[in-house]
C-alpha cells in the first residue's frame, strides 16, 4: 500500500511540511520539516485526527525548524535530525539571528545511512550535504523527502555558509545512483517531481546528465 503524503507550504518562504502516514486511514503520522505556523499545522492535524509519532528535520535552516517546538510540546513526540546540525535547532538565533524559531533539543541525533521505523513507516536516511553542511534526506517506500537538495527544475542554494556547489552535485549524484528514476521527490519548496524527470530536464543537472549519457553500456 502506498504511503499517504500531504504537503503544507508554511511561512514566508512557503516551506513544504509533509505529514506522512503508512496509509490514508492511519492515525499516526511522521511530520517532516515543520517550518512555521505551528498553530495552523496543529489545527490541521487535529482536524485530520492524526497524531505525530515523530518529527524529522532535513536540515537546520530556520524556515525548516520554526514550528518544531510547537509540535514537540503539543504531542510529546521525539525530534530527529543530523547530529552535526543539532546546534542550529538548539540555538537557532545564534545561527540565524532574529529568525523567530524557538529552540529545541532533538531527542534523536542521526548520522546518515540509518534505517528506522516511525508511525509504521520505515525510513532510510541519506547524508546529502551541499546546501547545508550536514543535510539529510529521508526515503520511504519510493518517496524521497529531499529537503532543499533537489527541487522540480532547480537545486538548493550554495551561497550560504557551509554550502558548496561541488558537494551538492555529489549529493545529487548519490541520490540518482541509489534510487530508481520513478522515485517520487518531495522537496522543501515547490511541487513534487521524480528523480527521472529531474535527470531528464533539470538545467542544473546538465553535467550529471552528460556523464550518464557518455557512460558506456556494460558488456556481458
């Protein structure tokens, strides 16, 4: 049975927050990147009669963590993010002054390449730096929650502290090589897409596309 994924663009930057359930009628959910408007998101979860069992964070930028404390307090669910970026959630105003994000100490600290189950959904983590120093993507059942690494028709910014264009390219190469082209990509901003669609048409993936086109076919 396919996952149930609902996206909510929140806040000034319309950052996508995803509510993920094992099935459409499941009452437990995982919330990915609750970036802003905590009361609005809580009201929506209550309307759906859905209770978060876990909060997952792709990276520490303030527009992805702004409502973490609201949800964690309201539902008592643990927060998971990369250990190397936990300081950004613990002391958000030191990283992004005047962001308005409330601090929270994440209960679970990830490294990348873990597998865990929450709300009946099994996730695998992939460390994909480049947009931020220790960005993590989450994959479950053919769905890739890519944060700000890969968008429909674009990629994450690399003009921020700790970002790198070369590292971002390697991270996207890893995703393309690791997961099938039909993988659904749920990005931090904008509409959903697939890995195959982006490999075919995304202008920022031109170099990767050329590499794969020039790669010789294996012989038997």
